[in-house]
C-alpha cells in the first residue's frame, strides 16, 4: 500500500513535470509512463491527451472582436516552415551519438548533471532533425536522466548520454545499482 502511494505520488509529480514541460517548454510534445505497480498508464496523463479548446479563426470569423487586428496578432508574410523530426535508423543513431560530443562534458554536482547531459543530447538531436525522448528512470529515491530514440529498424533504443552506451532499462530491473520503479518517456 505504501509503495503504491509512493509510486502514485511520484507519478503525479512527474506528470506535473511533463505537463509543465509540454505546455511551457514548447519542445516536448508527449509523455507516458510505464508503471508496474499500476499496470497501466497513470490517470493524470489523460489531461495531456486532451485537445485545446476551440478558438475562433482570426482570419474568417464574422465577429469583429475575433479579427487579427483586435487580437493583437501580427501575421508574418513568410512564416518559418514547420520543423519535421524523423526517427533515425539504428546506424544513423550510432553515427549521431558518435559525432555528438555531449559525453565529453564534465559532470559537476548541482551544476551539470545527468539531466543536463540528456537535455543537451535531445537538443542536438532536434537540431540535426532527429526525434528523441528525454527519459527519467525513477528509483525509490531519486531518478536518473537518459535519452531514447525510436529507431525505424530496431525500435526504442535507450542511450546513456554520459557514456554514449546503449542501455536496456526495465521496470523492476537494476540500473546504477538501483531498482527502476518507473520509466517516464517525454517526446
């Protein structure tokens, strides 16, 4: 019972993190958890799937309060094209990871830690046009950040950004001598 409450509490905290990240960071778009204690997706994440409310079309609305001028929106003549991120093949992922120099950064407690390594790899992957995920491996106490790529030929591949090693985390398995209680993947 206590373990379930702890898992639920950590799920709520991580769900809040995912919600804030997806709504305010602008780069993260989807989150899900794999939780052996619950056996299914945590209920708080259903809010992330909900669609935004219908907003008036500022170009075609007949209501004068819904016009571009009334809204204060400035329309650009040549807006930037949408960024299309692709899933790499395993060989493309391997080349990207070997070329990326994030693993050469120095780990500094409370300054540059696992979450910074993972964020830097995700940002560099995005710059290169690759879709990547920020991943939290959650323990009884604390968590560790890694990254994941959904390769087109080998499926989901987890990478330890501090060493460039492919890893195989599983709920209930061990990583860094700690049992993984939950895995949070944020795309």
